C-alpha cells in the first residue's frame, strides 16, 4: 500500500514539472517577440508657407518737431505771452526782451554812419574842386608858356589823391552801414517768435528775469520748450529677429493706455537700417497724425507689429523640435528609420514653429521630438491626423 502511494506522488510531481517547463518556455518566447517589435511613431509633414503674424512690441510717442528756445542776446524779460499748455502759431510773438546796451550801440552806430557820410561828402566836394582845377590848367597848358608843367602835374596828383580819399570814405560808409545793420539784427533777437505751430510744454522764465546765451550773463537754461502736437513720431524698437520684411508705408496698429477702447494706426515712415549693438533692436518710426489731440508726446503704446518673411519658410509643430544641452533637432523618418536633423528655430505662429536646416517640404518628422528615439532606429511611421 505504501509503494502505491509513493508511485502516485511521483506521477503527480512529474506532471507539475512538465507543466512548469512548458509555461516558462512560452513566457520567454513571448518576451522575445515583444523585444523585437517595431515601434509605431506618429509623423507629420514639413510645411512650406509665408510667415504672416503679429507680435506685441512697446513703442513711445515723440513730437515730430521739438525745440528749446534760448535767448540769443543778453537782456531782461519784458513780456511773455505764453505758459505751459499754450498753443502757438508759426511766427507768433511770444517773448519780448529789453537790452539798454543794444540801444546805446545802435545810437553809436548811427553816429558813426553819419560821420562817415559827412566825410564822404567832403571828400567828393574836394575831388570835384581839384578835378575842375586840373581840367582848367590842362586846357590852359595847350598854349605854350601859359602854365608850367610842374603845376599841371601837381594838380593831377591832387585830383588822384582826392579820388582815393573818396573811395576810402565810401568804404567807411559801407562799414558803418554794416555795423548799424548788425545792431539792428541783434535788436531783432529781442523779439522771440514761435518757429512752428505747436504747444508750449515748458516755461522757465518770468518778466524781469535776466537771460542770456550760453556762456554769457543771465540764465542759460532755455526759456520755453515748444513741441508739435498735430503730428507725432511713434518710435518702435524692433528686435533683430523681426527686422526682415519691413517696408515703408506699411500700416501698423497700436493702442495707448489712455484710450484702451480705441485702436490707432499709422504707416511706417522711417527705418534706421542699423541695429543697436546694446539692445539688438532697430528703431523704426511711424508717422502719426493727431488732428484731434487724443495722443500726446511721451505716451507709451502697445504696437501690433506685423512679422513677415520675403519668401516662404519651413514649419513643423513645436512639439517636433527636440532640445538637449548640445543640439536642437527634429527626428526625420526616412525609409522606416529615424535620423536626427539639426535645425535653427525662428518665429512661432500658433502651434507651428519656423525651422531652418537640411529639410525640405514634404519631409516626415516625428510629431514628438525626443532624444529617446535614437538615430537608425527602425520605426513604423503613422500619419498624425489633427483633430
């Protein structure tokens, strides 16, 4: 009986070992099959299109014309008709100065001119007399023995000397006139007029103040500052990456915090054509018309800057670009194998990004770029269907 039980136990143990061996072989075969399976990768095609987008850039409104008015002569402020915020017209008298020294200089110049004129008249009268004497002696000398030859020579030389004195007197008269004209021009500087239509934004003097040009007596700061208000410059520092494709005349929209519900627009008028080495930006000016005065110089604005390329460029989804500490690349799938293609990135438009490298339109790249997908890996491409 015990032998029979032992035999039964041996049979059961053999069956169990056989079952375990079969299960282990099946598991190893399944694992081997899974290790050699080709991974499936979602791919998208490289697109070629013209970049057309808008980015937000800061800008500053500046007056189209601005001038700080300094006195050209030393004097006292006798009258001033403008203050901060005053609107002025071109040629309008805004400040009057008084300078007693100029009045004295004008009187002196007039006296010198009168003296020079008197000397000229005297020289011309003497010339006329001496020339008449010479002519009579010359006529008398035609009769031999009437006039000595030496007397005729003396009369001729006297007339020539008189002509020289007349020329000198005329030069003195002209010099005196120039001196008087100069003083008159200096007196004209006492009448200060607006150089163009604009608004007075600063006033630094009052009646009775002593003012003078830089380096002279009196206040050397400017008396008033005038800016244009009906025409402004909107200066936009455009980053270096976006300067391509800028053309004069392009309409650009912008907003200002003072009028958040209103969008303004102005054409590109002036392009610096030079990138600032410190900020890596290029100043661009828009010509802003401001007939109703809603905008003011000094306002900051938010500019919707149009970014365009002169020709079509390549785009891929932003997720297709992989970045490591050493390189930036996309994973191109060609002939069922993965390969890394180094790229440089440009502007981002929606979920697409510009790429520049050894790619062409229609190339298939992995939708999700990753360094886990090593070059040479055999893959099964599967087209990504958006939606």
